[in-house]
């Protein structure tokens, strides 16, 4: 009698634990409402400070969340230091930025609620606030991610899309992480803010793919502008804004630029101009260019989907103390 009572008790506790863990395997809006009630204010304030100092930081923080989520899921693996980690992968080296700002945000959050909030969630909130503070839409960011333990450079080299790839290859990389063609177009609209280095598009400015001429999908006025921004003998590190008329404003001009041959990267222009775009992305580019509300609502959906790529939850991973290193 006594023994079976004990057993029942143990089963009950175990079931409760499993339910608890299962419940936590879904991201939720109110994950920190009890444990870190001031979280949203703290992050917003730090993002605002960073942007006041350098407006481009909004773009850089948004991109960090993207580059985190595409590699091993949204687990802050991009933030781990080390020469053999993601920071030194081809798409990130000398390119991804904002790590110091993430440290500042994390320190402010730790001061208020120590050991509670993951670096992966901080990236998601900072990306959301960056869009908002750039004039873009606001959404309810889902939380409860935990931080991963490994940073995989090979995986970053493989999974992140490159500006030199075909539209088919880029779509395939999105599909590989559970996103679709609509997400490709909507999320590419992030290139309404931020800068690109010449190294990523100067191949379009002369003898493109051995044709003896610049990329024929590129507007001729833009060719001259980019040629003077990227002199032939410069090292490729000069930068130009993606959206040359409203570089810091999160709007739908990225898409009207594509209609006018003014996409900076080949991977941008290909969403409108390639043969493959006709049956996949072209009509959405046209829709977004003329319908900012539709772009904003699709962008929100796609950001939430992207933020849900293989999150670490439950008892897996950890809450890092310092976003750059796994806890000792
Ligand atoms: C579709 C495939 C994509 C490709 C090939 C691509 C490629 C690039 C490249 C080459 C740069 C310039 C980096 C540099 O100059 O160092 C860049 C910048 C940027 N990307 Fe993308 N990107 C893609 C999708 C996305 C997505 C999905 C987002 C976010 C949702 C995003 C957000 C950004 C932002 C905001 C910047 C500017 C960063 C800054 O100024 O610091 N990109 N991207
Ligand atoms: C990632 O790509 C870069 C540049 O191509 C290369 O130098 C590096 O060795 C690659 N890393 C791994 C682990 O494959
Ligand atoms: C890193 O990613 C590659 C490619 O996906 C995979 O083969 C490898 O096992 C991963 N390494 C670790 C340590 O997870
Ligand atoms: C992409 O997925 C969303 C749901 O997440 C769906 O509404 C949309 O229609 C899909 N787009 C395509 C082209 O399949
Ligand atoms: C363009 O590149 C191709 C192949 O890379 C080369 O054969 C050709 O001579 C180049 N043309 C010009 C005008 O530089
Ligand atoms: C840009 O600057 C970095 C760091 O100063 C340097 O290593 C790199 O070779 C430069 N050029 C390109 C094309 O990235
Ligand atoms: C944008 O949509 C409106 C109707 O909503 C239409 O009258 C207009 O011609 C469209 N403009 C472009 C450039 O497609």
C-alpha cells in the first residue's frame, strides 16, 4: 500500500515535470513577464542609445538575428567568440557587426535579472526594436529560446545565402530552414536599411559573368554611382546604402528600387529580374512595392517564422552569462 502510494507520487511528479518542459518548448510572448518584468524597456532603451550613436546599428542588429537563426537555429551561436566559430565564417567575417552592442544590452539585462534571459532572445528583441525604431512595423516577439553550446563555422558557410547565388539556390536555403518563397521576398525587404560593401556587388559593374559589360539588369545611372563609390583599385570595403533615398528608414522602397533596376546585390535584383523570378518572386516584389501595409504584415509573419527556426528550449542549452562564451 505504502509502496504503490510512493510510486504514484513519483509518476505524478514526473508527469508534471514533463508537462512543464513540454509547455516550455513553445516560444511565448510572456515568457519573462514574471522573471524579468522590465526586459522590454531595458532592451528598447539600449537599442535606442546605440542607434542614436550610429543609425546603421539598427540594420546590423537585425542582420545578426537572421545570421543567428539560419545556422543551428536561433540559439545565439553567432555570438560565441573563437576563430573556428561562426564569427569567422565567410558570410560574417568583416561583415556581421553589433557584437559590442549586444554585450551592452546583455549587461543591462543581467543587472536587472541575472541569469534569466537568453542571448538568443536578446537578439530577437533587439532585431524587433531595430525595425520599429527605423520606422518599421511593431510585432509581439516570441520568447523562451535558450542559448546553444556550439558555434559551427562549416554550417554557417553552408547555410547562409550568398549574394552571388542564383535565386533557386537562395530559395533552397530558405526552404532548408522551413521558410518559403514568400519569406524570401518579405525578409529581403530588410535591405531597405543598412549598407553593403563594394566587395559584394562590384562584379556587377563591369564584365559581369564574362559578358564584357555590366550586369544588364542594373540601372545605368546606378552603375555610374556605384562605380564612383567603388573605384577599381579599392579594396572592396567601401560601403553604399542599400536604399539610396531613405537609407535609414524601414519602408518598402527596397521593392520599388527593384522595379527600377536599382537593387544593389545581384541577389536583390534577381528577385525581380531573373527568369526564375517570373514564377516565384516577381509578383510579390510588385505587390510589396505598391503596398507597404502588405509588406509590413508579411514581414512580421516571416520574422516570427524565422525567429522560430529550431529554438533550443526546455532543459537543453543554457542561459549564457556572457553572450561570447559558454558558461564555465
Ligand atoms: C536573401 C538572401 C540574402 C543575402 C544574399 C544577403 C546578403 C547580404 C550582404 C552581402 C550584405 C552586406 C554585408 C556587408 O557589406 O558586409 C547584407 C547586409 C544586410 N542584410 Fe542581408 N542578405 C540576405 C537576406 C537578408 C535577410 C533575410 C535579412 C534580415 C531579415 C537581411 C538583413 C540585412 C541587413 C539589415 C543588412 C545591412 C547590415 C549593416 O548595415 O550592418 N538580409 N546582406
Ligand atoms: C568557411 O569559409 C571560409 C571562406 O571560404 C574558409 O576560409 C573557412 O575555412 C571555412 N570554414 C570551414 C570550417 O569550412
Ligand atoms: C557542423 O555542421 C556540419 C555541416 O552541417 C556538420 O556536418 C557537423 O557535424 C557540425 N559540427 C558540429 C560540431 O555540430
Ligand atoms: C509561405 O508560408 C506562409 C505561412 O507561413 C503562407 O501564408 C504563404 O502562403 C506561403 N507562401 C508560399 C509561396 O508558399
Ligand atoms: C570578360 O571576362 C571574360 C572571362 O572572364 C574574358 O574572357 C574577357 O576578355 C573579358 N572582357 C573584357 C572586356 O574585359
Ligand atoms: C577589408 O578589411 C579587412 C579588415 O581590415 C581586410 O582583412 C580585408 O582584406 C579588406 N577587404 C575586403 C575585400 O574585405
Ligand atoms: C498601385 O496600386 C494602385 C491601386 O491600389 C494602382 O492604382 C496603381 O496603379 C498601382 N501603382 C503601381 C506602380 O503599380
